[in-house]
C-alpha cells in the first residue's frame, strides 16, 4: 500500500487558510485571526489532537449556533491583582487576548496577578496560552475544565472534563520549560484519533457505557467515559480544576451546560483560570538559570527529554520545511473554506 501524499505548507499560509474557514462559518475577522494562529501553532508543533483535527468540530459548533463567533469579550478590572473577562459565549482565546494587556500591567505592578475567564469555549491545547508568558520572563499556570467525560475515582457517572493543567517557566539558554497535561488518563482528542485510526488504548484509560474497563476507544466515546490519571490523585486534581475554572470564575462546571439543542456542538462551554508571576520578585536574580539547573539534573538522572522539548524540535523542522499535512487533509480544509 502506497503512503498517503503529503504536502508542506508554510505557517502563514496555514493561518490564512484556517482564518478563511472561521470567517466563512461566522467568526469575526479579529477573532478568526486569533483562533487560526492558535490552531496552526498546535499543528506546527505536532500537537495533532488540537491542530487541524479540531477544525471540523469548530465548524460544526459554529454552524449549530452553540458558540458565538462574533462575541466581543468584556474585560473587568476587579482588584489590584485580579482581572475577569466575560467571553460572552465566544471562544476563550479572543477573551484571553482582550484581558492580556491589563493582566500584564497588574503583574508588572504587583508581581503577581490572576485572570478569570467565564462563559467561554476552549477547544485547543493549553500550552499556547502559557508559553508566551515564559518567553516574557514570567511564570504562568493555567487550568481549564471541559465537557463531562471523566468518571470520578470509584464513581459510575462522568462528572469532570479532561481538565488539563499547563505550566510555563523561563529557562536560561533554552526554550521555556512548559508542560500541558490532562488530569484524565488520556486526552479526549487522543481517544478520538485512536478511534479514527482503529488503534486500541492501553488499559486503565477508560470504561464503556456499562462502567466496565475497556481498551476500545470507540466504546469510550459511545456512552463510556475516561478515568482520572493516578486514581484518587488525578481525581483530586480534576476536582481542583473544576473549582478554579468554574466555581471561582463564574463559569459552568463540566457537566452543567446543556448543548442538547445544538446538534453538532462539540466545544465545551466552561471557564479558565490563570496565575501569572514575576519571578524576579522572589529575590533570586538567577531564576531562569536555577530552572535550567534543575532541568539539567533531571536529564542527567536519565530522563531522555523534558516536556515541551519534542515540540520545539518539531517546530524547528516545520519552520524550515513547512508544516506537513496529508493532501487529503489539505483538500478538506480548502473545502471548508469554500476554495
């Protein structure tokens, strides 16, 4: 069997194509640019479960009327170190972009600030939200909840989303240290990819509709659910994410919103929380160097790479050679754009 044809597309060209898709399906020009750069960045860095794989879900959610692509976020200054943003039923990234200038002002003034986003749709990886802070010399932590698809430890009904946590820190002499991981045993997008490819999952990742352990991704997606990673430990983290992302921000819990009246809706309607810190306020003038030291110790101890390192290698290859896409995927994107 011959290998599928592959093309290589420049980042700017992929952004322009994705932007046309978003605009065609009801997203404002300014919001479309933000979303397109986010999605293309995931594809460029090899985060394939959150790259162009997600475009069909974006489109079906927009076409169903579930998400407002024209939403104009409202930024609220509610304290010396506290910023809130009401996304008004739109995507999270434009809301984040709207609140970012005030957040950075407060971090510079106070050394730390938080950002609480509510009534928002987050459908991407979480690392693109925190990595830019580390590139500015700041430390950032963010959490976001999603749709209920994870059973609490020992439970029999999905309550949590995959509820990821992302962290970013500057690192001397190297790209920032960044991790982005779900509190579920596997990301929901990776389950979808496995189902599409016909691959089995490892044991301990999910249950079927009867609550029985399964390695079949289709059984998990068809009325089943994911499990938290690490049993009760992952369960506690997932619960913390619900508290910070929804209870604190004023957003919806992962199982609280109702999209039953919007056939085709796929984007979770929840909230997101950020903490951003200026590490220089810690009194250590060599913070980035110290981060580099502990990262080097981890590698010297035998770990082959750190989270984010593979992404940066993939990014460098894409910047040199273009982002690899199957010809079939490229044609699907062009069709969505009406080309």
